[in-house]
């Protein structure tokens, strides 16, 4: 398998530290609000990476954090302890529900910053002892980027442009003001009831130190892959490298893998443009979350993906065609499925694997899948089982649909539509179909009758 390594700016052969297992760390959400579809594209990319590694035969130990204490969670809870706990729990649960809806595998282990205060304090204490950290005049403790000679190696930042001694206390900042960053933030009035009394003083950790403490505790000093969105390269991941390697003297991460942004109608998502969508917004328009997952398969993870309602509709149609193919094979094919399928026939399975192993080229592997599905030289069952193998990586849940009882109101609409068709009132039948689809069900007219199923 080959992956693009942000650290080397090149595609490299991936070889894990341990032959058959991969240590994977991914940055989870800051649980102060709902995840939007741009965030969710990143988690889908990380899920595809994990599934590809597992399909290649690796055991993946996937650790993901929940950032449950930082500037945003404190501000959103107005610094009140009860509100803080309720808010972070609410949005963590909402995020996990989104993962389930998108068929994203849960991490092997989830860590939370508030449960790691003791480890974080010891981490910072080690950096103080080694001379990489110092106490500022505000009582906070900062990392001195001037002391770490390799600072900027991930992002390509030119250290000569850094003002020595400049400090930044906020958790997030831009490339325009790289500076010594806060490891431990001394309490101030804005923090309210959110603080810990430790040997470092009254305060709480900065955002960057949290991930380093959690990843090193769970995965060791050096990990195989650290993945996340491209906007985390600087400052977050750059700072993780600095503090982690300053503490251990060892390489922190062998492969940094980053996913690109999601655009909406060709523009960045922003509140001012009103183009920030949640998964719930997609569902309200009659789409399945898995339609969005399919859309994410159509662009390479290192390329921007443009979201439009038209492109989502096209993804929905494509996914439903796959479901229909499976349904036809399982319900209309007169032959029983064979006991053994030779995946080598047509060479599609090997092509699929080759595309995956070439820097996770999901769009080209998807193209191979469609070529296979349309190849009538293969039997329906042959294509059925090859598709089943491919969906172990795509994660579209094509073979996981459960037989569900159709709700009474939906069945009533289906019956009314059937009467309209019998009376050749096709305009009315089309209206009924649209109404049924808006309620989350798909209707298909077949020779053997009308098929209806939940999206």
C-alpha cells in the first residue's frame, strides 16, 4: 500500500512499525456543536482509510479523541460546570449517532481530554524539566518553538518569520501569527467553573497538548498514522509534533495523512453564506446519510469535493441502482447462489485492490466496481459477491438492509398510487411517488409487482 505522507510531501510505501498491526490516531470533534457535512467528510475519509487497511489484512488499533475542554466548549457552556458536562455529552452523543448513520466504524477506543488531566500535567512537567516550556507572565505555561529546531517541518513554515518570544494563548490561530503556544492556560474569569487545581496552578490544558498526551498514552511514543483534515496541519499537528518529540526525543508519527475540504456550491462553508449543512438537513430533503457517503467516494481524499444538491441526487440514484441490482439478484435470479465464487474472474477484484493500494484511490476503485456490475459476461451471482467484497471498504451498507415493516401511512400511499396507475393517471402516480420518497421510502415498479423499501 502507498500513501501520501504530508511530512515528506510525497507518496511512500506504507510499512507499519509492527508487521500485522497499525496504530492509527485521528482527531475527533470538539463537542460544542453538531458536526457539519464538511467535518463528516473527514470522518468518512478516515473510515475508508481504516477499512482499506483492514481489507489489506492489518489489524487497526484506532484511537480517536473527544475534545471536551477548550475555548469553544467553555464559551458555549458559559463557564458553568453543569452546563459544560451536559453540553459536551449531548454533542458527543449526536456525533456518535452521525457515525452510525454514515456507517462509519467506531474507533477501537475513544479518549476524552477531561479524563486525561493528570497525564497532561505530567507531560507538561516533563517539557518544563527539559527546557522546552516556560511560565509566562500571565501564569500560563507555553511551549518555546524556538527551542525545537524542526518546528515547521510538517507545514513548511519558515521559522525565520517567527517573532521570538511572541505568545498566543487562544487554542486556534492562523499562519499569520505563529508563536509560542499555551500548554497550560491559567484560569481567568471567562473560564468560570471550568478549571483544575494542579501543581501547574489553577487552570486547564491547551488544545494541542491534549492529543499528544492521549495518543502517546494509548499508542506509544511513535505511531504509524495520524490522520485528520488538512486545516489541522497548522497549527494543531505542527504543535503536536513539537511537544511530542521534545518530550520523547523520538519521531512522533511516521505517516501524516490529511483529507481536503468540502465546498458547497463551489464555496467554503460559512455562516454568512448560509451554506453550512448538517446531516439532519440532508435527511429533511429526503436523502439517506449513505447517499452523502456515496458522494464522498466520488472524489479523492486529497482533492476538494464540491457538494451540491444535484450531485447528492446523482449519488442517491447511483446507490439505489446498486441496491436494485442486489435485490434483483437475490429475489429474481432462479439459480441458487454457488458455494464458491472465484473473485479472480474478470480481474475486477484485483483492479479494485490495486486502486485502493495506490494512495487510497477510491474514485477509481468505484469506477472498477461499476464496470464489474455492468459486465454481463459475469453471472449475476459472480457480480453480487464481488460487489459484497468491495462494499467492505466502501461501507455503503448495501448488504445490511433489514426487512422492515412498511408503516401504515406509507402503505396507504402505495395503494393509492397503484390505483392511479391502474386508471392510467400517471401524473398523479408520479406525485405519489415523490411524496413517498420525501417520507424516506423508495418505490420501484417491476414485472413481479411494486417493490418498496426504506432508503
